[in-house]
């Protein structure tokens, strides 16, 4: 205060204009946060320059050296000089009124801040030759001090930008950088996102001479995009991806989403690109969660890559200097478009399950070496026939009822079975028609293993079905259809059942009594710490009422308030279906097993249960034959 008062008495100004060097270093703190940000800005410039190939080299995570070379349009000496000045850019043009429209941006960059910010905190050199230029030129900036341009040697046309000793001019910033490995990983993630956005451009990335990424340019179109995504997200994603296509008004979404059974423990494979720009937005997290709510447990996440194209005036990219965030004019409409597109693709997938399930199963089937014949009482054990050989038929052979009209599950399963049932069961009956395995994707039932798994023979392999998981999905889809069509049919209890809960749990349930009644579960409050159940959903048959009500109370406690009412009801349906499905250990007749297979084929999403687990594993005959050395 004393100094300010003294300056006022002296008549000097209290506010001073900062020199350009200080301004650039302050701006660099927003734009250039770490080496990955440097790579992002330079590669985006190369993309805007029309490059078809971009080569990136880094050393020590980009701290000591970053070099990006492209074959774009290049620059002449005058453009080089302007390129390192603040807010000088070739990507914005004035309109008829002389003003610049910042809401109509079609390029990756537009601020004109990246290169001067880099030059303010590092040793920057730019060498470039224009497509129509005879000579190449070079220019350098060290700590904000410019040298050049001057003639240089550069083969072909394009630009090479080299950054050395990042943050040498601001040593305090170096302390905030992470290890070389962490910074290398961040650079790799940045380059992969940009490569996913532009599959028609070839990318290479090398770290200290080691090749990390080598992506050839792919042909324009959906097939080329999927090949690029598979090269980055993994071949298994390419094998288990569903094409996404949807339009609404002037917005269009495309891309690919993984099958529900191809899921992960972290949401690290969820990518959103807006008008070709990779962005990080909470919108995609909510949209993906909403679309996959019926298929995955809450701690599992799908893999998706969505490309959103919409008029430039409908999205604001001028939100943050790093340009990693955007703001939509109609965020609710965009979210609805993404959810609708994902759900449509999942519905079209039918009962398809991911290939990783069968691949995992085959990987666990290690061929056993042949040993001596095992002696048995009364002789020797003969080698068992190969049940998967072309000329072998299972004892079941095909049941007389397999070709008949399957019986549905509306009335539940009959009780079945006696005491001490064998762990593998077949029923010798007359062979099924030849076309039985050909006309149905899931084939014809041949056996039940451990009263838990249904084994079916298909035209070119076999299918193993988890009876509980499969029936859970069937019941769930029926409940959803009934919910959409009106009230779910219910059946009254001869004696209402009282379920004891905590006061908080009763309060939560009391707020949803009408919603539960729409699902066929009619109950009322019974004192402060109990509810009385009068009716249950008819399609569930006999059900553990206490367990069901307690599960619903737990679900309502865990569900966030941000979920829509429909999503809440579907969560409740999922919990009800799990409790009401047939359990492991339930013996099934051949007719019941085939009815289950036929309903799976006719039911959407039957390839996975409500928690994302696969309902069946398909093994191709060719793969099985390889296990036995027949191929």
C-alpha cells in the first residue's frame, strides 16, 4: 500500500502493460500443460495443413525433444514469420462485414496461440517448404526470441517442427511434469485419439528410437474407420463391434460400439469425436450408461467410439484454450440421439454374443497327451468316442419333440426330476429332422450338464447355454414389453406377506409404490418398519418375496437421482427378472431346452444377461477339430 501511495504521489500509473515475453509465458500455462499438449497442437496444425502422413518422434517423454514431420501444404518465409506471432492464423477468415465468426469453426485449430506459446517456454525450430515453393525455409524461437527465417534443406513439401528442452525458460513448470514413462503414455494416448479421428492419415510415433505406433492410411468410409479403430482399440473390438448410424434434424452420429458381453472394468475405451475433433465430455458417459443400462452391471463398461457431426453453429469449441471441451446448443437432443443410436444397434444385434467368450473357452481347452490305457475292474477302459466328430451321434440323437412346436415359458417350468440326478443327462429318443440344426442359429438341444448348462448342436459346431442367465434375459424382455404396453399382470397372494425392513428402506419404497404396482408388485406400508405384499408379477410364478423386496430396497438406495424414471424401472425389472428366473440345478426336458433356445433366437439382446454376462458360448466345429489335431 505504501508503494502504491508513493507511486500515486509521484503521478505514475498503478497498472502496467506486460511485455510480450511474459504474456506468452502466461498463455503457455493454459495451452501447453505437458509434452502431450505440445504434440496435440502441432499434429492438429498438420491435419489442418492437409497432411496425409504425420511422423512423431519424442525423447524422454517429450521433455527433451519432440519432432513432428508432415507432408502438408507447407509455408513460405512470410508465413513462417507470422506463424510464431500471437493470434496469427490462417484458419479464420473475416465475413462480409469484416468480423470473424467464432461460432462457425471447421478446423482443428483457430486461436493462433500454440506456436508462440511453445516458443516462449522451449527451443522451437520450424522448417518448411510450400507445395508451390522452390526453396525450404527455417525459423527458430528460443525463450520468445526469434531468429530467421533463413534458407534450409528439406526434401519434398511439408513442415518439420522440432521442440527441445520444454519449459527450460520456466523451470518451475518442470517440477510438475511426471516421469518419462507417464509423459510417454500421455503422448501415446493423444496421438491415438487423433489417429482415430482421422483414419485416412498415416501416423507413426517413436519414443527414443522405439516404434510405438505405425498406422497406415486407411481408405475413406466405414470399413477403413473400423480397421483403424481395431488397430488402436484392439482386434477384439473390431470383431465385436456394432455399426452405429443415426440422424436427427441436422445432427448425425456414426461409429462403432462393442457388444455388451465385450465389456471392461474401466470406461477407458469410450471415445467421442465432434466434427472430427476428439473431445472429453461427460455427455458420452451418461449416454453410454443409459443405452447399456439393460445389459451391464454398474461396475462394467462397454467400448465405444462415436463420431458426431453437426453444424458448426450448434457446437461451441471456443470454451477452453486446449480445445478438449465443447459446449452443445442442445445437449439434451445430442444425448437423446446418442442413446437412441446405441439402443437401435444393440436391438439389431439380436442374440449375438462376443467372440471373446468362445475364444476364452477354447483357450482353456488344453489338449491332453495320450497316456496308457487305464485299467478297470473286469478289463480296461476303452477310449471314449469323439462327440464332435462328423460321423458320431450323441445318444440323445435328437428328440422326437425337437422338431415340434416349442412350449413357451408363460406357465413356468414343470418340476422335473428325481433324487440324485446325474450331472450329464441325455434322453434317447428318435432322431430329430435333418433340418433341425440348420434352420436355427442356436441349433437343437442334445444334453444338459450339471443341471445348469444346455448343450445344443448347430450346423457347424455346438452351443453351451447358461440356463439361468438365458431365462433371466427372456423374463426381463417380457417385463419390459409388458411395462411399455401397460400394467404387468399380477397374481394375488392367498395370505399377504409382511416383509420387515428398516424405516429408511420403507420410506424409499413408499415413494415408489405406484411404480411397483405398474410392474405387478402390489404392496403397502405396514407400520413404520415393514411393508405388506399383496400381489406379485404373474410371470415370475413362485418367488422369494422377502428377498425380492429387500433387493428392490437396496437398488433404490444405490440408484442415483440423475437416472430417468424409465431407467429406474428397468433397473427394478432387471432385479425382478434375476429373482424370478430358473435356477442352476433345475432339470429340464428336451422340449423345455429347445423352447429355451427358440425363445432366445426370437428375443432381442438374448446373447447376454442383464448383468453383461454371456448367456451362451458358441464353439465352431473347425476350432474343436483343431483341438484334437484333426486340422
